[in-house]
C-alpha cells in the first residue's frame, strides 16, 4: 500500500510503498476514502522539517531540553547518534480520515465489515491507503453523511473539546482569534450553542467565510472593527469567552484576549500560539486561562487509546470517542457545515505536490482533502472478511512435487529467534529464495526484508497462503498463534515449519490434525532441533543399538526469565514448559527410538520447577528435570542415557562421551561458544525435503506424540497421577 511520509532531517516528502498493517485484536482495519490535511498542524510540521538544524532547535525548545539531558546522561557521541538516527528517518503525516472497515479484529462487535467510520489519531488515521485503528479512536458514520464530510471528524473533535472547555451558555458572547480550519469550526459550534460570535483574523477571505458560517462579525484584529463589534454586542463589558485558535510566534492573540474579555472571563487555548501572559491585564480581570487537550479526555492515555478501556460515562461525559461521535452527529443533522471549508480535493497520488503547493503558498486553503482510489491496493487484502476465517483451499491431496530449485520460503514472524537462529542459516544457503516476510507491524517486516534480503515484506498472511509459487511457510510467531497459523498453511497446501510448540491445548492439536486429514497435506515439521545436533547424533551412533530397556536422565537448568518477558504471559501464551518442553521430550524419545505411552509429573510450589517421568513401550523411562532456580553458571542441559552396560553423557552440547565397561570408548569436545543445537542441520533437512518432495525429516506421529506428552503435563500436575497417552493417529 502507499503512505505519505516525511524525513524530518532533510524535509523530503514522499509517497512510499509499505506493507499493509495487520488487523490486531481490539481494532479494525480501515481502507481510506478521504483523509484531511490539517493546514495548521501538519503544515507547521512540514515547515519545521525544511528548517536548518538551528531553526529546528529554535522551534522546538522542548526537544532541545531532552537532548541536553541525554548529553548529560549518555555523553555527546551517543546522543548525537541517537538524534541523527531519529531525525534521518521517515515519519507519518495525517490524523483525520473517513474510510470503510475492511477487517474486524477480535473483541470488536460495534462495527462490521463494510461500515463507514471516521478515524482519529496521529498514529492510526494517517495519510495511507489502509490503517489499523483501535476501538476508542473510531466512530461509525451516521447514515446519509458524506464520507468527505466525515473525514473532518478529528479536527471537529478538537474544536468541540475546546468549546466544551469554555463552558458557553445561551446568550453569551465569544471571541474566536484565528479563523483557520479549527477557528471556523469553533465559530459554527458556538453559534449552534446559542452564543453570539466575533471572529478575528488578518485574512479578509477567512473573516467573510466566518460571517457566512454564523459569526455576528469578523475582522482584522489590528483594526478597530473587532473592538467595536465586541463593545456593541456586550454593552462594553467584554466577551464571556475567548478561544485562541491561532498559531505563530506573535503574542498579539494573548494580549487581545485580555483586552476584550470581561471581568472574570474565560480564555481557552486550542491552537499553538505564543503565551506570554501580560500579568497585570490577566490579574486585574482575574481571567480564567484554560487549555484544551486535543480531541478530549482519553488523549495520550495508552490504556484508553490502545487497550480500549473506556471511562465511565457517569464520571467522564465526553471522551475523545464520544466527542468524535457527537461531531459526526452534528454534521449529519446540519448543525455544522464543512463543505464551505473544503478548498481543494486532491488525488492521493498527488500528495507530495499538494503539500509543496501549500507550503509555498501557491495553494491558499482552509481545508484540503485527499481522495483515495477504490482500486488502490485492492489486491493487497484478502477477498474474505475477517482474518479469523479459514481461506478456501483445494482439499484434495496434492501430488508429490518434483525436484524444485530454488525453494521459495515465506516467514510469518521475524522476532529474535527467527532473526538470530533461523534466517542466518537460510539467507546464504544455495537453492533457497527468501520470498516474503509477514509481520503484524510494517516496520519489523521492512527491517527483516532489508537485513535478510526477502523479495517482499507484508502484513497480509492471506497473500502468502494464496501465492502458489511459495513452497514452504515458516511459522515463527508467539506461541498462542502457532496452531491456527499452521492449520491455515496446511489447508493452503504449503509445507510448514512451525517453531515449538505446535499447539498449546488438545483442541488446538486436534485442529491441526483435522487440517492434515481434510487437506491430505502432512508436510509438517516442528522446530525440535536438538535431535539434529551433530554432537548428539554422533554420540547416539557411537552408543549403538540397544537390546534392553534404558534409563534416561535429562536436567534442564532453564533459569529465571527477565521481568516483562512475554513467556510469562501464561494466560495467552501458555506455561513456560508448554512453550519449550517439547524440545526435551522429543530429544528423549528420539534417543530411545520410541514414543512415550504415559507421563507422570510433579512440581515444586508454584509449578515453576517440574519433574517428569516418561514411560515407553519397551519399559524404558526418561526423567526430565526442568528447573528455573538453578545457578546461572551451571550448564543449561545435561543428559545421561544408560542401557546394556553402556552410558552416553551430553554436557550442554559442548562435550559428549560414551562409556563401555570401565572406560570411555569415545569422547568429543567443542568450544563453549561453538554449541550447535542442530538448527543448521534441521533446516538443511527441511529444505531438502521441500526441494525433493521426499519424506519430512521427522515423522508426523513423532511430532504429535511429543506435543501430546507436553500437553499432558498440566492435567498430570492437577490430578497427581500418571496420564496415559492414546496412540497418535
């Protein structure tokens, strides 16, 4: 999709191709119909970007103060790199639009696909073809209201919140200083409230417009016209309220407010003008100076804006979302008219030229709208409604594919594990093409594309699943999404590599198996990499074939997690052992060459340290001790296997030995930093299976058995007895 951005260091404006944002829970994905340029706020930002570094510093003393604090804390070189890095990056523009709901995220029930909504927020209502908007930053557009008018919703909310701060009453007189976009809306809102309004602006055209829209009088603040109109309307007492909707560096608006206010009048700052209050004038009249914070209560509160936590209406009557809905209602009922404010409707593709004309003064405008082509980016979203729906796929078993080079891979997720343990092994591998990376945020996709050379970056999973040229999909997301993403990829006919765990519940596991049965596609690999470790594989070979039952002991010194780790989010991501325990169960089962038939689990208080006993059909047992309270300096994984008078020992993938009788028959050591837990060999085997169409590296039955045994731990802990495992299908 396309999005308007600006480089704050160079001032460059551009329309960039960026990935489509994902539709996250708690919000909706909106396709823009019209977005509004704020000729005040946005042009000020555009103008600042064109300044020299000294000019930028003078215009933003608040940021200069932060820089000086950083210098004191981190030193000049580090601060310089940080500031230059931030300046020399693209930032978005826009914060008010109207569009159509394309997808509905989980937890949203007040709108549906196809609804027209107005959206707010300088991170969510951008000049872009598609935006993800959280619940409290959109409102449904009333029937009959034109989309181009609904695009004024955010700036209308700003004006409305300013008027609320002034507490106007019927019959009062108000002065509006600055008759730009916000000022013109304030004039109309006050007039609709039964307040007589005087406007002040040096532009005669804007004064004339204000009078047409309801002002009793309007004129140049430097002339006597404004003072005369105020005196006539108030009997010489002065206005009840003054609304500062002007910008710039002049202190004239603040001084004029004091001059024309009545005793104990109210002065409301809505815009961003200079506020050097003349103390005597404000003190003698005991003026009440108030600030209006953007769209209303909830602004800048992440719990309200991002998490969707509303304020009780009995305590906060007008939140920013209620202001937005209220302004849309006023538009729909004709109490406010924004059509006369529209100076130009420009095509979105002409955004850079439009901004430049506004900046140069060639285009004189109160409000400018971008109009989006309905065709723009159409193919970038799935034809289906919400992402939770299962895509339509051919369920007939596909024939085994002939040898194929290169193998085209897609990654769903590009977090730490994917970028540190998987992609480095694939990026330079012959016969592999990194086709597409899919993430929930556009920037993480772009970063992975730049670093590892993906041909495409997107946030649209359906585009990958529907791409017949992609041979295999890697699922490397958070644990809670593994089963669903795997199920969908299998149904789409893809070979799938999913990081552990395959599933967090029995129902999720059953869903994956149902997808295998429905599609006839069993081309699945789970990231159980330890069985591919060269050191462990050689040790197993040296140990040889056993004839009797074995005893295996596996100590995992997992250690403490850092505060804030998403692994601790057990409500959504499952227990820590459910997330990674399959590694150790799979390794034990591979060494014993069988699948477990029962699991017995006990735990310390709090279930942080676990001990599992797995029983196997031939009488072998495996004891896995999973501890989080061990010392950091102790090896993470140590393993002993004893059978037939022989023993195998593995010390943290650094050393391995095989004992026979009273002597060591074989020993091998590696440098501590050269631990190889099998990721490279695992990926090589997976790519080979995809390329040749041959058998998958690990039988599906083994993957299911290890997952089922992992899931059996929790009910085993609850019941205090061994859990018998049904034979996998």
